[in-house]
């Protein structure tokens, strides 16, 4: 069967768009388990992209378990996995609405993470969380954006919760949430009152965890996300024109998730 693909456009990362079209062919059964993917040259021509973009897209499909490579033979559709891998389409992440929706996901997860951290944290966990929030404050005071430090702060709380499934979920989400965190913190840096609010919200979460108060921890974590959504909604269109491109860029560095 000859597969025809739609040339891709600007917007989300080119390799993500290629991967999404190929994944759709597999998931909808037009490419069956064991089928060989078209050659790099063919895909490059049909999508209107370079071979490097095609290779990046195929690599992503491999990471999702949808494609296997055979030495000297090309790439083939993998046998049907026992369960579908979790997968977000990058084009859905590139909007103000998406940042708010990601904050809703974070609110659901991080409120529970904070509860568990308040119930289970050790003195060593408290020390790591306290150091992380101080490092965040120091980074902002020094004129940095605090993105990496914010990531590590929330990671320290997740580790204190002691649930590996929650941590693995956050690990996966982190590659998509990192761009949203960059945009959110850029928005908050525009106004000193925003920065002060965020600092106070972080301190409230830390205090609730330190005192072993699960209900206060849940409330503080949820309030932090609710307030983040309000701050996001206050950003004007010019800000989103400047910052929106970050949203479709999955995290590829070694930074840990939120």
C-alpha cells in the first residue's frame, strides 16, 4: 500500500508534526504491525522536510514503542503493545488555553502530592524542600527566570510523597510542562506583585508540609495553581506573541519535571 502524507506547516516542531501523522497511520490501522515505514527519502519528500526531521520523528515513534528499527532494513511498525503509551500531541500545547489546561492537570496531581508529602516527609525531605525553595528565591533575586529552580522545588516535594507512580507520571509530563513553566514564570516576572504572590504561595506549601498538615498542604498547592491560572489569564496578547513559541517545545535536556 502506498501511503500519502500531508506536507506539514509551520507552528509546532516539524518533527512532532511528522511523528503525529505517522502515529495516526499506525493507530488507525493503515500501517499494520510488521509493515515497513516508507524510506527517509520518500517521507522527506512527502512531508516537505529534511531527512534530519524525519529521523527525529521516527526516533520519537521508537520512544513511544510504535516503531522498531532493523539493522540495514529500515523502520517497521512494532507488534501491537499490550497498552497504548501515554502521548500528547505537541500542537495542542501551543496556546494560552493549553497553559491553563496544563495548570489544571498540575492542580490535580500536585495537590495530592502535597498531601502525601505532608504525611510522609522525613527531616531529610524537609531539608531538600527548604533548600529548593530558597534556591528559587535566590535565583529570582539574582535576576534569573527561576525555571530550573522551580522544577527542582516541585520535584523535591514529589520525592517526599514517596510514590514512584506519581513521580513517573510527573517525569513524563515534565517534558511538556517545562515550556509552560517558562511562559508562566516569564509572565510572573513582568510584575513585582506577581513575583511576591508566587513566593508567598510556595512558602505556604512548604509550611504546610513542614508542620505535617495534609489539608493545609492540599489547599496551598491547589491555591497556587488556581492563582497561576489567574495570572496567566491576565497576560495581554503581545506577551503571548512573544512567548507562545516555547509551548510546543518538549523538554530535551536533563531538567527534571515540575
